[in-house]
């Protein structure tokens, strides 16, 4: 596979991690990964974006790609609970990390949009490891650039992320308003579903904005009371209504702080590990699913690496769901 030269030079190669605990009957994710420059085609491509300059609070998620990749090393390609085996029928690569500009938020966004647009143009479904949530703007913009019609977005997050700005600056709290205000093919509010909103951390002003615009907000407490299957059904209905593609964006702070302590703003009462995994499993199998980002994992704020392990498990579920989607 060929990427344009100006795009390829924005990618920093990551050596494939070593296998720590070999067993001749195990097949690990690292064993099935292919090298993209020599592969004929690739179904899913991992892309790291080590950038957290748009976090206004506790930083550290620029090390998210490193933390999550270290946990992915331990992944076997078979999950008995899903009964999915990735050892055949799915081509996975790692494009490495995008060469970001740590002192320039918008300059970094331009690079991310450029790289991911080229990856989408190859027909690859990207799995992006952040990095702060401001980056979901270029992640989703790249999909919009490669889709004839509209894109629907389902996001898991403790926060609404529809701020005008942080005192004039683009931040990790602004990406979804920016997408809805795009001049060309903007994200339609009726196709945006925000799941897991929670805690004493969101302004009434922005909740009112979402209601007035017609954004679907399903707070964490409602998820716990309704049950996750019902929430997924509604989310998919809304995100697929009149759209050509669905993007799933996960801010790890949408999960409960017991399973995601390693992030800027941990969330008491957020989604459980099971609820988040089930969302990825079901949404990733939808015929329109075209990408995932897993954002805001900060290993330096983590407890025993559990947040990185959670991120790796969400990515493995998306790989399993994508294989199922492609072979249906
Ligand atoms: Mn967020």
C-alpha cells in the first residue's frame, strides 16, 4: 500500500512490541499484524496521536499511544465470550504515530486530518489512539472528507464537549461544536449521540445548547437505569439516520473511575467496563461503522496500568466487531 510521500513523512514508525510470554498455541495480536508498506490491502490501521496540549487540566494523554500499545501486546486474537478469532480474515497494521506539533493545536489538527484522510482513501478503517479529545475533530473531519454523504457520531464521554472555546482557545472541550459548525457537510445535531455524560462537571448552558440543537444526550445514570442494549439501539438509529458512515469516539472519562482512573477528569458513576465494551462490540458491527478513536488515556495518572488495559480491550473488541462486519 502506498501513502503520498508528504503523508508518509508525517508518520513515525513504532517497532512491533516483543512477545513476553510465548506459548506455541497462542496467537497474539502482534503475530497477525502486517507491515503496511508491503501489504496488498489492510482492513484496520492503528494510528497513534501523542498530543495533549489541548487538555486544560491534568495532562499526560500524549503518552496514551505508548500505554495502550504496551497493553495490546498481551492480547490474544481469540475471545471466548464473543467467539471471534482474528487469526484469519482480518488484516491489521500499525501506521505508527503522527508527528505532531506540541506547541500548535491547529497545526497538529491539520496534520492529523491530512494523514487520516489519506488512510481513509485507501479503504482502511482507522483505530486512533489519543491523545486529547480535541483530536476527534480532525479524526472525524477526515472521515467526512472521504464520505459522499453525512457522518453520524456516537461518543462516550463524561463531558458534552460542545464549548464555544476555552477563553478563546480550541481545547479538548470543543470538538463536537466545531464539527457541527463546519461550513461544508457539518455533523448534523440529529446524528450526534452523546452517551455517559456525568458528574458535576458540565454547565447547564451547554446542556441547554445540546437540547435546543437536537443532540441526543444519554447521561450515565440513564444508561445504568435503561440498560445498555436499549441505549445502543437508540444510538445506532440516530447516528445512521440519513448518513453514510458512523464514527465511534471514546473519551475514556466516560467510563467509571474504577476502570478509568488514568485520565484528566475521572468520572464517578460513569459507564462500566462491560457497558463500554458492549457498545464497541455492537456499534462496530454496524454496516456503516468506519472508525474508532480512544482518547484521553494518561498513563502517568493511571493506577497499575488499568486505564491502558481498558483502552486495549476496547480496541480488541472493535477489531473483533470489524471482522464480523466485513464477513457478514
Ligand atoms: Mn471529551
